C-alpha cells in the first residue's frame, strides 16, 4: 500500500490551537490541491481524535479529476477512521451516507461500541489487542482493495505511521499564522523519536498564496 500524509500547519508547526478546535490555515488554492489528492486516493484516513474534534465528512474531492484518472464510473474514495476503542459517535459525519467507511479498531473496543458503529454503517477491521496494529490493519485494508491511502491527521496517527515505517510521502502546507501553545497538536505527536529519526527527501517547494507547500518522499521507500 502507498501511504501519503497530507497536512496544513501554522508557521510554528501546529495543526490547531491548544483547544484542539479546527482553525483555517490554508485557503482555496490549497483546498483545491487537497481535493485532487483525495481524488487520487482509494481511501482517506483520519485518527479518532480528528473525528471527535472536527467531525470531518471526508467526502470533498475533485470528481472531474477522479473521472479523468479512473473513468466516469469510478467510486469515490472510501473513508477510514483509526479508532482503537470505537470512540467515534454513531452520528459522526464520517459515517453518514456514501462512500464506504472503514473503522480500524482493536480487540479492546467494547462490544456495545462495536455494534453501534456497525449499525451506523461502518465496516470494522480489527487488528491488535490494546490498540490498532497499524501494519496488520493496513494489510486488512489492502485486502479490501485500498492500494493508495491518503492520511489527513491527526498528530498521534501520523507519528504512529512514521513509527511503523508505513509512510511513503509527506506533503505539508505551512501557513502564515502563529498559533503557539505547548499543548497545541503538531504534525507528529505521540512519544516522539529519540534516535533513528525518519529521514525525508525534499521533492518540491512551491509558494501557495501567503504560505509554502513542501513535498517530501520518505527516504528508503
């Protein structure tokens, strides 16, 4: 599976404020770029923290671009939530209507929460005991036909994917505002690396509005 992480961060590297409320970092030009990235993906993934904080639908994508790439009858990209304990509410926007929604979860998820998400229309893929085993979960997702996965956050999921060596590309829009706050989420949170830091190869730098788009390939992929 090919995994692309995409994010918009402030000039000081924050995904949102310390209140973990969604803030607008990029503009219409970058929104259109993200739409095109989504259109090229088989599925778009977020962590449960993003589901709880932002309630994204993950359905916006460039239909014309997808039709040109895959044909007029191509299915829209599926939606994926990484949710070890099925904490996502049954009325979350990611579960509403089409397209398909997969919840990657663990054995630790309570049975009643599993049922609630399944009844809401999610397809549950279980991998791992206490938390989602990401390599195994992505293998399960690949078995469902997902070959190109776009990840939109949050920081805990992004760190875990890097930690597991699963990221192939990283694209980051750096916006023109400063957020601050030691508790504000960053691009890659989690425990952090203390050695053997993942290295990136810079593929592109582009000015977009009053920010900059940086595109990297993960070294060794």
